[in-house]
C-alpha cells in the first residue's frame, strides 16, 4: 500500500483515479483548487481521502501535499483549448509553472514516481494516423503547447535529477462525471445531455471529423500500470483505444456549418 497524491483529484479523470487507487488498496491525498473540479465527485470516498484545497501554482502548498507520498498522479490543469485561447497566460501559469512546482516538490520529497496527464493535442497538425509516440509533435493551441511543455519538464527532471516520471498522452477521454454544462464541455457529454432531454445533438461541420475516444476506466488502469511498471521512467505512452469514431453515423444528429474547436 502506498500513499498517493492526485493533483486535480476532484476533477473528472482525477476523481476516477482516486476511486481506482482506493480500490487497489492505496491511501490517497487530493490537492485541488476546485476551479473546474467538484467535491461532489468525491462524495462516496470522501471519508477515506485526505483533501487539501489548494493551488499547484503555490510551491509551499505542494511541498506540504507531497510529504510522505510514494506516487504523484498529476492531473490538475486548465484542461480546455478554448479557455487557453481566451487566456493563454492563465493556462501557462497552471499547466507549465504548476507542473514545474509539482516536479520540484516531488523531487525534494523523494517521491518514487510522477505520472503526468499529457495530451494527444501534442500531435496537433501532425498528419500521420494512427498517432505514434515517435511522431513529430506540432501543438496548435496554447493549451497543447503548455501540456507539451509539462511533458518536456517531466523528461528533463528524469534526466537531470533522476526523478522517475512517466507521461501518458490521453486521447479524448469520456465517462461519468464529465460535465456537459461547461462552455468548454466535450462532445460526448453534450450529445448525451441533448438526447436525454429528447433533443437532437448538434454536430458542427460535415460530421466526418473523427476522434479516438477513450473510456475513463482505461485511463485509470493505464495510470496504475504506469506507477508500478519497471523500466518506464522518462517514457511517453499514448492512452487511446485505437479506433476512429465520427458523429456522421448518428441519425438523430442535427448539423450546422459552424466549425468547432477540438476538446
Ligand atoms: N479530458 C480529456 O479528454 C483529456 C485529454 C487529454 C489530457 N487530459 C488531461 O487530463 C487531466 C484531467 O483532465 P479532466 O478532463 O479531468 O479535467 P478537469 O477540469 O475535470 O480536472 C482538472 C482538475 O484540476 C483542478 N485544478 C485546475 N487548476 C488547478 C490549480 N491551479 N491547482 C489545483 N487544482 C487545479 C480542477 O479544479 C479540476 O478538479 C488534465 O491534466 C488534462 O490536461 C484530459
């Protein structure tokens, strides 16, 4: 049994990771500023979790949060392309400065390994399919740049300080607790919300755009493997299901001609 810190543990993916770590018999501490996350995501496990309301942009908070921790799962981020376009400096502060703080605190607390929530947005304009970890990275948005910078910091901390880090590039994660009501919501929860209300979901463009969607339980499984597997420090792994899905096959969908930013 290990003590694990989940940054962003009150968010969509982080809260599922908390569940998975508890089920695997570990102790869990969560650090979250509740900016996009919600304590309701932790309701069922709240008595078994140490919760710190705090910000990863504050190094001292992170030093306190990493004390005695074996593994850090770094999920906290402003996880939105449109938000990063509206305010790139805020995204940079959280995703780059915040990640450097996580790594500094983990290094100094002698954490065994940091598992970093990276993003498939790193590939951006890179045309090849399927995406491979060896593909060129061509990030297109401030969010993608910031998440990729976080990756490079993870690799650099492994190289320079010997801190074990593993980067997992998630592809379009979906599942329970994914909010449909935020202005930055992803496609699947929006579609489900519309259909549950008896409405047609709206598809922008010709409906031929496709994504590789990944169920959140698979992301949790990947994190548990990444924490324990020998010989993976400094490496990056795509976390995807390997299938392209497009909305054109949905017979109930309404189409519009407006483009939509990828989530
Ligand atoms: N959802 C996806 O499809 C997807 C795809 C690729 C990568 N990711 C990455 O996975 C991680 C989790 O994403 P998510 O979809 O669960 O998003 P989310 O917004 O639900 O979770 C992020 C959590 O981080 C917290 N947070 C934000 N800023 C913080 C700060 N400064 N200090 C402390 N906590 C802070 C939020 O309150 C929230 O609980 C992110 O790092 C994101 O970049 C997500």
